[in-house]
């Protein structure tokens, strides 16, 4: 393999957009096009050293971490072949104020899913490879344990996911639900890739982040309007549904670890945050109780039953009209449920004289919650043991299961519960020492400054804490 000639930096912001800069019109190579940060290696440099230098020269930012190698490919210009390696990097610096390198770039932009055509402006050769590379990164997501890559075919930059899709459908567990030959699996790739551009959404291939092994596939697709399936679902969930369906399939070795829920949350987050969807459905055969359990854990609500081709109970073959369970996720319904949790929590707190304070913290408190966000509450009490040694009180929060118990610092114990809808509520039980102001505990300060909404504060302990942390007072 030839030596690396040049490197590229794929820099993302918190919204998963990729940083682009426009080459000046007098550049000899590709004048006036939008490009990623990068350039050629200088004598004696490693690719990593060149990457750090180019990022600082072209933006003023400093590379903090090379997250992963995204692409290793070759391109030709003026008869010379060049090998380029592109990296996903994290940087330090003010992402709102890049410092363009004088004489080389004259504009900058952050490209999201709707901005990919920028990369074809002034591209007189029609080369889509850089556009496809940026599209891949913009659509890729990382969860705690999974790397989710948008399914594509080989495009001159990336090798494509055909072989992995064939491996997926050859898995015994997946083959039980999807009767597909390797050739049929490979034939799916072009349509899945086209779906991303056509519908703004698509399926990911999922890889285990720690091992790199194939875990499955999942994500979103759009059910074509006017089809019998779409019309049957719309009759259940309402006309505002835009056809978005959430789905997943895991290889047998990846089952039983909560990865389907993790993948599903990523799909819902993409739907509601990136696509601004009004609702998303998921459906599966009534006999597939495992997938229905995942839908419930995701907070999706049962909407009803439709009939479609699939498996049915007590039948050895696929049936033309098998019963399917349909579940739906709707932001308005979730927000209404969170309001219900808060109202019930306040009434519960007001009836308990040992409670010195109740607050909502985290994303719901600061108005940045996503559909998959849990509700975080902090309970100040004179007698924490009362709540840590008996779970009867959890009924006030609609608990159907205790998901986790965990100690945080010297004072606070987290009890995470799940409601029947799948919504999780994290209740932090703590002594009043957690709210001490002279001085404020560093862990407490982090929680408060990240967002707080005071719900019950009869002695103004929480109000004093908010003031000590430098934030505005809040109430219900």
C-alpha cells in the first residue's frame, strides 16, 4: 500500500454537523468548492502530526482526540494518485469562530443532513465522493456501546456494507424472522442507501464499539403513503403520522444485552431531533413478544393491531394476514406524561413532613429533553433510610419496575424506576447536606448548574442552593 499523502479532519459539533470551508476561487486545485479541513503531509510528518497542524492552521482549533479513522482512499489529479486518510476528530476551541486561513478559504459552514448539496457546488467534475464521505459522518451515530453507520454500497471512499448485511441475514436468529438469501440481502443495499437521500432517514449497520463486531441493523424507514400497511397504521395513530417506522434486528450473539433498546433510542432521537418528526411507529408480529418488550421500554404506546404478511401463532409458515402489534411514540404524549409525573411528585412531597425539598434536574429542567430522556428528580429528606429500605412509596411515581440503584457521592442514592409507558424516572434520595451552601459540594454544583427546576421548597433550602451556584431562582 502506498504511503499516506494527505489527511482530512471531519470535525463535528453537538448537532452532528460537519465543519466545511470554501476554497478560494483562485486555488489551482478544485477552486471554489466546499471542502473539509486537511492537506498534504510535510516531510517527516506522521498522518496524526499533519492532522493536528492542518486543523490549527486552517481553523485555529486544536485537536483534542482522534476518535476514529473514517476513510482510507485514493484520488487522482493531474496524473498523480494520492492516498488520503480521513479522521473523525474532537477539537478544543470556539466552534462558532473558526479562523480561516488567509488566501486559502473564504467562507465556512456547518453541514447537516439538509446541507450536503453544498459539497457539489462548483464541482465541475461531478465527483460525489467527498459528499458521500460527509453524508456518512453526518448520519453516523454513537451510543454507549454501538457505532451506527448508515448503510451504503461501495462509493470509492467507503467499502460499503453489503458483506455485513449478508452476514446479518445469515444469522440463525435473524433468518428466523427474515427469509432472505445472501443475494437478496446484497440487493437491499442500493435501496437502503437511496432511502437516506430520498427520505432523510434510513437504516444503520450496528457494530459493537469495543470489539468492532457486527451487532445488527436498525433505524428508520418510511412506509410509502397509500399502501395498505400505511393506511392501516394511519387509521390507528392518526393522519399526522408521516410514515416513519422504527425497526431493528440483532444477531443472536448480541441479544439479551439491551442493545435493541439502545439502537431504538438512537432511531427515535434521530427522528425527533434531526427530522423534527411528529410521531414514529414500530410494528411487529403479535408472536414477537421480545420486540414488543423493547417497544415498551422505549416508551412507545400500544396503538392497536393490523394484518400483514408475517408469522402467526401455531403456524409453521409465513401467513398472508398475520396479526401485527403497532406501537407509537408521540412527543406531545411524552411531555404530557412528564407533566403528570411532576404534578404527582409535588402532591406526594407536600403530604410528607420529613421532605425538605424536591427539584427536577437535568435535561427536562433546562428545556433540552429529547424523546428518550429520562426524568431526574432530587428529594431532600431528614430520613433517607425511610426511602432506601422500603419501595412502597415508589407507587406514587407510577413505578412498575426498579431499573437500578446507585450511590453517587457521600449523600445521594439514585433509584431509577420504569413506568408502564417505558418512561424512566431517576429519583435521587439525599440528606439535606447535599444542598449545603458553605461550601457547595462540587458534585451538587454540577447538577444544579446543568439545569434545575425547584418544585417543593418549604424552607427555601433549594432556593439558597441555586443562588449559591450562581443561577436564577426557579419554582413550579
